């Protein structure tokens, strides 16, 4: 089991600083294009949106959250898909979080989201035992530091209600570090292959999750494997 502290280790802080500076520097581009091309990804809808579409009663007046919300595209997708009270967002970039807040308010009005800058290793300052659904799409692939990923998963478990679900996305990437490493540089991606499934389950269970399921799909653009991990508190 990996050891996870209540704050990032000195080693991870170097990585997190580089990541924050990178995403802040590129926030204007994120605001302009908002990764809309990911909206046509069938596996995203199948594993991250369809579950709430198929059971809207479970989402009624509940809270959802996206870790790594960017400029707010997926916050809007979930708000349209299900009757959540709010879909909140957290992002390591302050500019991204601000853009997401404005974007959602323009689309659906005020009061439907709270978007905050995070520290990159947790869901703070969002409260414990409050959310029924947490997702992170196209984000964990950019976190090449296993201890940081486990710290995030542990805090996702904290903010979920009992019975709440999280869904995390990984991919098989080129020019990337293996899943097991704690790489302190940035920008750098992490790759996942079938042989990593046992480590993934280990990390989710270490974070406190049960009923960990891994769905393997082919990415519609490059044909590489991508993985959607669903786990329950």
C-alpha cells in the first residue's frame, strides 16, 4: 500500500508547481476551445454520462463533481443529462476554474455549480460525505505521479456519500511513464496497459473504494486501449 499524507510530499510539491504553472499558462486556449472535440467520444458518454441518464432518480437534487473541470464542458454535460442540484468543479488552474464558473452560469444560470481552484492532490475545500457522483475524464492521464493520484482518489472517497460512485479515465499513451512510477517532471503523461489493472484495483481499494470495475475500450481516434474505472464508496 502506498502511504498518502494529508498534504503533498516535498517531492510531489515540485511536480504540482510545474503542473499548476503549465495549466495556468494554457488556460486561455482551454477557455476558447473547451475540449469540445471530446464531446464526440462514445466511450465518455457510455461510461460517464449514460449511468446518470439511465437512473435520473438517483441524481435528483444530488451533488456531482468533476476533478480537473477545465473550462466546464463536462459540468454542463452532466447538468443536462440528469437532475443534479449542482455539478461542481475543481481544477489546478485558477483561471480554468473561473472560466468554468462563468461558462456554466451563462448556459444554465446561477446556482448550478461551484468551481474552485484546487491544490492538485485533493478535492479540498469541498466537504466530506456530500457527493453522489464524481468523474475525472482526460485528467489522470496527465498525472504521472502515482502517489498524487492515490491522494486524489482517497479524497474523492472522502467527499462521496456512502453508496456514491466515481468514474476515472486512463489511456494507453505513447511517450509516457509507467503507471507505477512517481515522475516529478511536467508536462508528462502516464500510460496504462492491461498489466496495470491489478495496481489500479490496489490503488482504488487503498483509497477505500469497493466494487472496483475496469472497462476496457478502444479509443475512437487512435485505436489504443482506454480504461474507465468505476468504484463505489
